[in-house]
């Protein structure tokens, strides 16, 4: 099974990246298969061809339904996007529409992507706000599980037999801090006579995450950032952490179609930019455009 996974995630001449599913330093890289990256860059390049201008575009990074997979396997081009030379936006209705289409494709959202037209990929302050909003939308269903170890007792451990079926384990100098273990009446206490060195509590924790991928029309090295949030059972709030990470391109073909004619049609059908409108209508369109953040609603993408 491990050999099959390594073949599936083989990264060219470099080492197999089985860490896509189980990396030791969690979220140290943004993983994308090569066809998906080429597709995003093709969108960025063809938009320039279609509009005759340096125009940004946006969409979502998606993968299969397996919630353990953190590899971007495809690029989704968002509907009804409002595009400019230095910004791009989605309104609430477009976000809902995109979510429905992605679920109908039986895909899961890993984050968002956008192009920077003809200048270098990077993150602006608005981009940081956008990835936090995406994390709010998908983090509860798009997560990895980590384990936190809490050292409860160590050094001087004392065991106290409370009765025939129970045992207390605590600090020798302070038995008020202790674990009480009760055994089935049919069994003798199995810990009597066994020396204890340390007592550790191992707790599972969900870490929600969202990818942010930035490309451009020139095909420069893509930019990656990951937003994460740790969820616990006893707290309602969480803190979002943003981290710039290298983009790890995997030589894996998930079987996605990269058809230039279809991408050009996608651009014409989904872009809501006024670059396609006659000049006399441009002022009206600009007046009615909502100048909001990239995403402005909470939507349960991966539920």
C-alpha cells in the first residue's frame, strides 16, 4: 500500500512525497499536481489573449472527496467573477453558485487561487483577508488531525489502592492531583506492582486549513500561502495563522482535461467584467458593482 502511494505521489526525480498525506512538519508546503498548475497558468494567459489586457482571474483549488488528500488535483474557474487589471472579486451569489457546482462535481475545496496577470505572484493585505474568509467557510470540514501530548505526571509517581477495583495515580508530594482508575469487578487490578515512570494524556485536535495559490500569465514560480486554525472541543473561538510556504509541484496526472478551446469558452461565459461590454454601458456597470472583499459570506463548502 505504501509503495502504491509513493508511486502515485512521485515527484519527478525528487523523493516521493508521501508527506502529502502524512508530513512530519504539517502544512510546510502547498501541494499541487502539475496538470492543475498548468491549467491555472493557462487561464491566466488566455484571459490576457481574450481581453487584450492584463486581467486578473479567480477560482478554487479542488480535489477528490477523500478528506485525507491535501493535493490540489484540479482548478475550478469561478462563475460571475468581476475582473480588473489589479483586482478581482466574487459576490455572494457567485460564491453560492460555485459551491453548488463543486459539490455536484463530487469535489472538495482546498482553498482558492487567483492570477496576478503580468506581474509577480505574491499576497497583498486583501489576499490575506480573503484566505481567512475561505478558511472560515471550509475549515470545519477541511482539516487534518494532530495529537497534543500533555505530561500529567512524571518523576515521583505514587500509586494508591483505593479499594479492590480502583487505583489512584498521582504526584507523590501532592495526591490531590491524580488519576483515578476503576477496573471491572471481574478482574484484578493489573497495575499493582508495575513501576510507572510517566503519565501522558494524548488528545486529538482538528486543524482546519485553506490553501492560497497565486500564478501569473508569464508562468513564473507560483506563490503559496496556507491559513490554519486549531479547533478544540471546549472553545468557540480560534485564531487564524497565516504562513507563506513553497509550492510543491507533483508529477501526478489525475486525469483532468486541459482543453484550450473550453478554457476560452469558460472565460467568456463566467467573467462578469465590463471589458466585454460596449463602452456606453461601462459606466453603468461600474456604478452597480459591489466593491466588497473577494468572498463575503460564510458557506459550508465541504459539508
